[in-house]
């Protein structure tokens, strides 16, 4: 075969034919195959090979932790399991064509995940697409999507799979926002796509972690309407038990690591009656699997007896070791190292696109050039190879820890640089600390808010995140902090969560959807009197001089600030902040609020 022909076959994605060309010709000559028979043989082999590759790719995309098959399940160890009903569903896969669900309920270790995974593998091998996801990971992804205003994208991501396996429902308590999104996902898949679910709790106990009786009842109603439910509560656990020599707690105790069971019992933990892997402690409910544990109430965990003692007693490493030696657990299991994080990969600066990015920020976004140029000069704002605006996130030491990306084309787009660590730093303007801080949802909002309010330092949380890691250090500095999240459902919900966790934070609402809308509206109002004569209409007649298109009050009172609605019966004699909407129960305003300065007026309105 010539190199040119081999290259063409690979371009046509026929690697098998390119590899076995000579062998196929020799086999055809040996068997005296006709041209039609040879072509049929080649097509069948390519079809088989590409089908195998497609199946393997679908299996990889399913992200199964273990690709169990139905043939390897130990039905002989589960005599109370309805094997006939299970194989009737597995052999025909009729539930897929009818968009029916299969739900597996039972205690930990009885084989729910293995059976559900085998159904997913079987469906993928027969041409369906599928995906495995832990319930905890699913609700966490939905929660993050709310902060990034990407709920619809995440829902569509899980709606496209022919078969979705949601594992371990009930191990983690969820927020009301997560419950609503999970219900929405199940509602959209109802009667359209099939879903496999496993849970260690019966339906009557789902309200304990969903915390919404009405939504729980509606969810269960839709799930069971077209579902096959297998209750494995009378089945035995299939997990191997530790020998007495390896379990210091003795035989018959709940399954846990050698030193974990000692630490749990001697710390006053009480084993759960129904689930041998669940322990009730003063810090919350712990789930223990081997050497690892997780606290679903606090959202943390670890690996090994040292981590367990540190978690339960709030002590350091050395004190945890002393505690273990004092209580007879002298052979702790070493902690399990977390998987390494992907390295930070910042986009390379592309100077030829910088003019386009700057023009986008100045014209459509109405950001003052005097505010952008210093950021460009210091490298905190630049353009990448795709003409995206790149806003650097910097840590306390001033080193880059990530970047917010904002598209400057016709299609709105926002994202983060690969490997960004939003927990280690943020984009802020100005870059130097100030006494007063204001939190915004994005870098553009932070810039817009600073153009409106030059006194505070405006920081971006890179999404409506209610509790970024660096927020605790910011509050420890003692200065006033305000939450300026967007004026929409997500912004309001996340602001409420933030203020509930940190009562010292005040809510500062923009008068429009976000701070950039406030800024642009102010610029347009400032230009409106100048544009009116050109449109053939006389300019508006004002009884008093106007500031950026806003009529002044009576001479005895101060004029309202740009983008604000004066509060009725406000306890303060001064007007609300620029670009804000007063809260329903107004409190004392931050000390940095006041009149619009001449510098801010020039930046926002481009006034002379």
C-alpha cells in the first residue's frame, strides 16, 4: 500500500482497513473471493470495529466507577431478590422504549449500585447513551450552576442522556434551591427519558433530606408513576466483613476502619440501627467506608483515624496522635491524599486583540477608559487569542490564581481559565485593600460598581457564590462589607444565604438587574438631552438643573443619586447609595455612601 492511500484511509477514519490492507488482499486471493465478497468482508469488519469503538466511548462518557455486568452479580447470596423480574427488564430493555424508571431501595452494601450499573452498562452496549452521577455531585453541580446563572445548561446536559443513573440518594441534605432544580430535572425527564435511582432510604424518609414535604410528595408521585421499584431492605450486605484481629471494635460492630471504630465509640458516637456505615456524633451524621468518612451535615470529611479525631474534637495533628495513643488506637490508618488539582493554565496575552477588547468594554459596556487603562498597564486585564477579555484573579500574595474570561463577540459568553482557584483569590478594583468592600458577581460588575462608587474596593466572587473561602479573611479585617449581587432571583437567594452565614454583611441592591446595567442606564440618561434635538424632538424642560439626566429635588434637600429610587419614610436623612434599591427594612447605610463625586460624574457620564 502506498503512503498516499494509507493517509486517505486514515482521513476517512478507516484505520482497520489501513492496517490490514495487505492481509485482506492475501486472504481474498487464498479463498478466491469475488470483488463483492471482499468488499462485504471489509465493510462488515469496519462496521464491527467502529461499533466496538463507539461502545467503548459511550462507556467512558458514562463515568461509571465500576462497569459491573449483570452476569457477575451474586444472586446466590441474595435469595430474597426477585431475580426473574430483574432479568425480564434487563433482557428486553422495554423500560427504555417506554421511558420508565427503575428505583432500587435498600441498606448500604446490598447491591443497589451494582445492579443499577449493570443495567446502565447493558443499555450502553445495545446502543443507548448513559451517564452515572452521585446524587451529592449532581446537587452540588446544580448549586454551582445557580451561582453562574447556568441552570438551564446543566439541566440540558443531564436531559440528553437516554439513561441516567443517580446513585446514593439520601446521603446528603440539600438546600431549597437544589431541591427545586432536582425536581425540575426529574420533571423534564418524566415520560421522556428513563432514570435509574438508588437510595438507602424508603420513600417515607425522603422528606428528611429534601426538607420540603410538598415537593417531596410531588417528586415521589412522578417517579413512581412510571417506575419499577425494587425494595432490598430484607437483603443482606455483600461487603466483606473485617476479621476481629483487624477490627478493634470487635465482631458484630458496625463496619469501619480499624482505628475509626475505636475513635468513633470512644468519642461518644452512636451507630445507626439501620445503616452499619452511619454513625451519629455531636458534629453530625458521619458515613464511614473503610478508612474514609464524610460529615453530610458540615459538608466535610477525611481519611484515617487522625483526621477523624481532628474532625470530632477540633484538635490539631499532635493532639490527635496523643488522643489515639491515650485511647488505645496505636495504629492509625494514614490519611488519604486528595486527588491533585489541575494546574492553572492562563490564556496567553494577544496584543493584537487588545484594541477590540478595550473597545468592547468602553462602548457597549460603558466602562470608563481611565479605569481600564491602569488595569491593562499592570497586566490585570488583557486579551487572549480568541479576543476574550481576561480578568486576573490574584491571591493575598499578589500572584495570579485564576482568571475570569468574558467573550466580546455577538454571542454572550463567560467562563474561567482552566485550573482557576476561586477559593484562593479574586479580581478586585482597585488592587490595593481599602477600608470598605463591596462584593459583585463578576469582574465587569465590579468595574461598573467602582465607576459608580469610587470609595469602596469592589471584588468579584466569580459567580453568585454565597461563601467564598477568602471572605472570612476579608471580614476579619473589620471593615464594612456589602453584598451587591444581581437584582434577580439567583442574586437575591445567594445574598440571603451569605447574610445568614455572615450577619455583619449588608445587602446593597442595584436599581437595575446588575451594576453594569445601572452604569449604562446612567450614561444613556446623561446623553439623552443632547440627542433629543437631533431626533426632531425638543429637549425636556426641567425646573431645576439635572445631574446625569436625573431631576434635582427641592433646594433644601440633596439630589438623588444615579440609578436610585428614594426610599419612602427612610430613617436616614441622606439619600440611598448610587445605583441601589433600598431594602424593605432599611438599616443604617454604610459610612462610605454619599453624594456622587465630580470624578465619578465625569467617569460615568463622560461629562466635561
